[in-house]
C-alpha cells in the first residue's frame, strides 16, 4: 500500500466490514471461543477479539467504484500456556487454512460490496510475553480485499 494513489478507507466503511467479518468468522465455528469486537470485555475474561488495523482504497474508477483492502488482527488471550504451546496457535492457523481453501465463501459485507480475497499476512505470534496478570496474548494478521460499487 505504498502507492501514492492509495488513500485511506473511511472509518465507517472499515467498521462495517470488521463487524461483518466478526459475525461471519463466528459462524464458521473454527475458533474454539467467541470472537469479540475490538476487545475482550472485563466480564468476558480471556478469549478472541478482532480489531481493524486500517483500510485503504487501492484502485478507483471515474464513477467512484473502488477496490479496498482492510487489514485486521485477531488477538487470542490465554491464562495458562499448556505444554505443546503450538496448540494455542491451532485455531488461528485453522482459520488461515480455511481462508486459503474457501476464500470469502459465505461472507456478506454489504449490498454494494463484493469480497474478492481474504488471506493471512502474519502467522500467529506472541504479542509481548506474559502480562502482569499472567495471561499471554497471541495475534495473527489478515487482509480482506473487496470491490465496492459507487452510489449513482
């Protein structure tokens, strides 16, 4: 996205896309827990959350139709890391494998939006070691590309 013709995607568009992704991913039943939006609420404890990491319009025509990319991160916070810590990564890796095999099958992100590609950009990794409370957060980075028709 270093191209000078790239411009930032409107925050409202990004939020709508992330909310649709959250609902869709929860419906896939790949993660072993609920995927929350933006953060885990205090009363929810540990688990998964999805957060937008920006969006950009990468191509646009004279009518206002455009192609956009939305980067998103899925965080997974656990209280105890079991032996064989690779098992912690398994749900996030399974999600990436599902994206690779099935693409955007079943994903609806709005009437004028057509998802075209979803992929993992960064494999799951430890965010910063153990927190003060002893929990550890892992994350993986993904990207959704979609086309949007202009309102005429």
